[in-house]
C-alpha cells in the first residue's frame, strides 16, 4: 500500500473512531439519565420520563428519605463522572461538549455535598421531607385519568413511611448533637401542626386530590367519592400519626437547640 493510501486509510479510521465515540456518549447520556430517573420516583413523577407500566410503578412511590438513599445517589454521581472522564472531548460535537459540561457540573455538585450531608436537616420549614412530600403529592402528581388517581393513593400510602425515615434521621443527628437553630425547629413545628391539625377530610392531601379528580370527566361521581374516602382514611391512619410523632420529636429537641445556627454539642 502506498504512503498516501495508508494515510487516507488512517484518516478514515480516525473519523470512524470519532463517530463511534460520538454515538457512544449519546448512548451514555440516554442510559445514565434513565437510570438516574428510575431510582428517583419523585423525579420520574414530576417529569413523566417513562411510559406505561414502568411510569405507573414509579408514580405509585415516593422517593426515600434515608441516608442510604442519599449516599447511593452520590455513588451514582461519582460513577457518572468517572464515565464522562473516559470520553475524548476532541471527538465530541459542540452540543455534546455542552451536554458533557452540564452533566459534569450537576454531578459534581451532588458529589461535593457529601462532607456536608449532616447539615441538611430532614425536617425543616423550607426544604424538609415535610415540605417535599407535600409538594410531591399536591403539586407534582399528575391527575388526568382514573389510573393517576389510583397511583396517587398508592403514593399517599408511602407518605407516612417517608416521614418516619425523616424522624429516624433527625433522631440520629440529634443523638450526635447536631440540631438546627431553635427558631427553625419552632417554625417547623408550627408549620407541621398547621398541616396535621385539620380534620383528615380537610387535609391538603385530601382536598387537592378531590379537586384534581373533579377534572377527570370520565370518572363517575361515586368513584370519585370512593377514592376521596380512601385518601381520607390514609391520612387519618398513616399520615397524621407520623406527622405528630415528628412534631413530638422536634419539640423534644428544642430545649437543646442552639439559638442562632446549627452546631454540635
């Protein structure tokens, strides 16, 4: 083979390798994103990322509130960063480079949170589980069909469990002497009491559910009332007891809480 022909072959192989890498990173973006969403039911519900049975399965769940779940997300983020580092940026399109930079930044932010995880309190008035679960169910959950309504009830049935996970984490942090400022505890207690004091039928979970179901024209009135009554029962038997246990824990922690900022001691 002549030298010019060899160079031409090498050039074609190089171009083929670049195209192969370009396709490979697109596959990585697709597969990693799907796996990331698959392990976060709240995100899957909010985005309606999947379809069919898989989406239904995720919409019947509420994302865990455990330390193990958060650590698993960090491990997944680290794996994603390691995979991204294997790609040669020179072989990527401009769009792929931008996507790589964006994913790298977002994953790195998650990884960088690890040393500070104990300063993120599971129960607080702005970003605690008490707020997140409420948003997940009253705002984010879709309600267009009877299936959506059934999925809502299944997710509502997990609300108490998610709160008890938050209680366990709050107790762990408190046992280590790490507590939020007293004013945050007091504000959170007031907020949670406002949520758990009304009769179950007047609770936000039940009222928003009934309101959203009213827009489902194919759903008979008798069926709507049956579903609403089931939601009321879940709130009375599962949600309120968990919320009230959380309130009791925060009230017991208040005497030891710092006045201004979180601290150990």
